[in-house]
């Protein structure tokens, strides 16, 4: 059940979503199916949500007074550097005197792991990264956990559509190594799992447990586009670009002595091991490989 603004001031929810954006298009239907009482905020209060826009430069508590108390608070927007996480927790605490302090979940990013080897949730990360600094502060100042997300996809956000945007030249393709993703439905399932089986002070790495080779994907996606061009209307420019991408893949395989695709994982740089979270929670990704 969604708790609206008029209900929130006098209510308590199981899960409070700060920033109901793309992730919430998967999370809210799951919460409704699981009968988890929730409230959500947006900057403009659309669709019955609570108007809320966090301003790190303001000490005004009026926005926070509109928020319900909650067992778990999900932060979907990025906090950066020192001070923002502590201030957010303090402003919420100042307006909510519940004896039981909430758990906090921050959605993070896997780019904080930078080493070009296998990385998992226990691996050293870039402690100078602005988002990592804020996440560490949140976990130090409150009962909090972080879900560091691989590339997000699902619905209209499809990895295949990224190809022309990120590969504009042969040099671009040559530089591409591994791709890691996670589907919005699995992100939603992970949030609910962490809400139910909370792990304070823990940063998790969330992926679909696959390591994709950009060269392999580029070849497959280009071929699919060219096949579709035989049956559908595809622009000449798009056809030309995908023929070019196919050529680049073949040329790079010869130049780099790659005998077959996908390349060995040792050849694609940083590899993310996402098993830890799913094993701990006793669930596994449901979406399979990207297509």
C-alpha cells in the first residue's frame, strides 16, 4: 500500500523510498505484490508521492517533517563527499523521535572498484571516490548498508541501445573490455531481500553474475540489427554503422590475436564477482543473460 503525503504525517511505513525514479518502476509493483506498506518521494509529488528534494546546503527540517517514520529508508539518489550523509540522517532524526532507529539502504555504483582483476564485495575499493566517501559516512553514522549496482537495464533501458552511443570508432571498441549489468527486477528483489534481512555496515556488489565481453556483444547486436533491416525499416546510416562495427570486431580479433569470442575473462580487465549478496540472501538473479 502506498502512503500518500496526507497520510504520511501521522503514519509509519515499512519502507520509505527517497527518490522514486527508474528503480521504483520495478520496486513499487513488487512492494504491492508482497503487501509491504511503503511511501515514496519525488521532487514534484507526482502520482501520490510526497514532494521532497534533498538540499545538502540547507538545514531546513520542514521537508523532513512530511515524511513518515519507517523501518527502512531507501536512498536512490547519490550522496557525495563528506557531510551529506550525516546531514541527511541528522535532519530525519531531528523530526522523527522513534525509539527504533531506521535502517538505511543507499544505492551505489560498482565503479568504486577499480582494480583490473576479479573484484567482489570484500575487495579494496577507491576510498577517495566521492560516492564511496559518502557511503562510508552513512554506514558510520547510522545503521546502513550499500547496494553497489552494476549497469542498470530493463524496460525501455536496453543495453543493445547503448552500442552506437559508446562505440563511435574502432578505437572506442578496442578500449572496451568487460560489461557488467543487473536488471531492474533483480534490483527490486535485492532491495526487498536486504530490507527483510538487513546487514548493517555492509557494502554489497550487485550484478547478474555474468561478465560480458563488449566485442562479443557488439558483434551480436550488429548482426541482429542487420537481420532486422531485411524485414523492417532501418536507416541507411544505421546499417552502415553496424556493418562498420562488424568489420571493427573482425579486424581487432586479428590484430590482437583473439581466436574466438567471447574473449577469456583475463583479457577484458576488471571482472565483478556478484555471488556474495545472492548467496547471503538465499536468492539468485532471475533474468538470465542480456540479449
